C-alpha cells in the first residue's frame, strides 16, 4: 500500500504560515486524525529540539562547503530536514573518533505519575533528557532531576520553563524542590518572586490569578520581590505570599440559565439569586464570599487546624419546575488555589451535602464566616440540616478537567425544593500528613476565565 504524502500544513502551522481559517481546519483535523496528531507531535518535537541545538548545528554547518551554506536561508521546514541530516552525519563521525553532537541536556524526567501533557516543547517520556524549553503538565505529578543535583517535582496543572541546570521559571502551577549542597543557588522564579536556594527543601506556587506563594520545608531560601527588588530570607517552617491582581470583591456579570439542545438546563451560581463562597476556620475566617476561587481543605493536624476550609454553592432554580427534576449533575471546575502542595496529600475524597433546612438558603456572601456557614458545625456538616448526596475523588496531581458529580440523590434533593433555591456544601474528607498540604480550589462565579459551579437538570416528562 502506498504511503500517503506528508501533510505540509504541519510545518506551516509550526511556522505560523496558516491563515486563521486554515488553522481552525488544521486543529479540527488533528483532533480527529490520530495519524496526523502523531505526526504533528513528532514534528513539533523536532522543531523544538533543533531550536535547542541551533548553536551546535551552526558549528557543524561551518564545515559544509561554502556553496552549500545557502541552507541557512531556507525555510524552517527545509532547515529542519537539513539539520536532521547534519545530526545523522555528525553522529556517524563518532565512529572515526572525530566527535559528535551532544544534546546538552540540563535535566532528566525521572518519574511521571498519572501524567497527561499538552503543549510541551520537550520530550515527556520517563528518562527523557531535557534541554531548555517548556513543560506543560495537565494531569499528574512528575519529577525532574537537574544536572546540578536539584530535584523538582511539578504538580498539575503546571507550566514550567527550564532555562539551565541551575534555573527554571514557574509560569503557572505548583512545584516542590529539593536542593543538595552542590546545587546551592538553584533558582526558581515567577512573575512575582525569585526564589534562590541556600540549602533547602521548599515549595513554590503561582496561581492563575497571578499570586505566588513560597513555603520552606527545610533549610532556608532567599526571596527577591519582582516589583521592588527587595530581598528577604525565609527559614524552615516560614512562608510568604504575594497577592496578585485578582477579581476578589468585585461583583461579577450575572450569568444566564441555558437550555441545552439535549434537554438539559444549565444553571450557574452567577444566575439570578445564585451565590457561592467558602469559609476558613480561625480568627482570619472570612468573609470569603466574593473570591475567584472556592477553597476546600481538611486536616486533623494541630499545626494546620486553622486552615480547614469548606465551600457552599447555591443555585436559583425558580425558573424551572424543580419537582420534575429527573436527572441532575453538579459541575465543578478545579483551578489552582495558590496554597499548599499536592505532593503532601494523597488521592482525596470529597463529599457533596445538600442543605435540607431551606431557611438557610438565603445566606449573605459578604457576611458569611466559619461560624455562620449554613448547614455546618465546627466539626462538619450538621446532620440535622444537611444530607450527604454524593462523593467524588481528585487524584494527586489534579483532576484533568471539569468534575461532574451525578446521582439520583441529587435529583431527589432538587425535587424537594420549596423556595426556588438549592444549596450544597463541598467538603474534603481526606486529611493530610503535612501542614503544607494542598488546599484544593474550584472556580467561583468571580473567576475571570473558568466556569462557575453549574447545576445541570434534565426534566422528566
């Protein structure tokens, strides 16, 4: 069988030469065609590798006769093929003792747990040698060993840019680093902070809202502030955070109830009298009813007891005959909270409770605190005011996308509505082994990009 010709759109897409219409069609074809998708990934990796090795390849080309050096002016696609040939040629020279091309790796991907990658410029197979470039992790936890000796664990969703064996940049997400003595001075920076190791184990996170947080587990670090250049020393057990430019406290644009083509009705917390918020135990327990992220955490550790968090979401169902709710789903969009580290908590179980005391549905986002959170006691959901409806799990390293919680109990709970509002508590039932364990986050209606909590209902005839 004759092999089909290569799709020239791959190189044109990488070079940015496709029109918007052509690019849209190419994206659709890549999603639909597994062979095209594999070819695109391979070609993208080749381009990235060549960019990382451009200096070495230029050295090889110095030995090419002058009349052949026009290759440097060829388009990227031709340059890639010619450079690949140069790599093969130079590698063969090793046999004769004349040298070879080295990929000049600065790190190795030594471990990957439940990982899914997308948009990475570097190889993502375990034991891959990594040069400079960006890794984008959608799901799971991965560990990098730098040639300097530093070990960095990245927790999804995270985008990390490797710069050299002593330096990387956290564009978004969460990392933990363990730095032995030979690698002292290893640096990770974000848009807000520059963290320089002085012999330590530390964690660093930067959220979608632009805030960064660093926590020192052992030893000490030097933290530089990007906005004013000030430097401060953090020692074991200490941490600090920089507030980004968030939408906290701003009234969001009110959402709409959407009637979907398949018979489902989607109701976000931003519709009508809907609301969402969370509360934190302790003296600094709120109010957190106007924040872009709903934070949820459970711990039984005394050192972290005040960091317990629960969330509550309320939906306006007054525009539908809720007594006819045949099926129901609660959809939550996980987002980075900017607090804590996934590596320090196991796979986590969450529970959804319906608030059965309908007089509690009219809670105030701007006033709710831990002590006044509807349906709750200090120890957990009040059994006299709530009903456990469902549970879901988030594995270490993230969920990989929106979470849909289903169950007949949710639909039955909605059918018993009496005031046009239904409210749910979101609690984490899994604890942690370290006070710096992850605070899980879900988008609220104030989040500028992610979907707010959404209740989907399908009416019975």
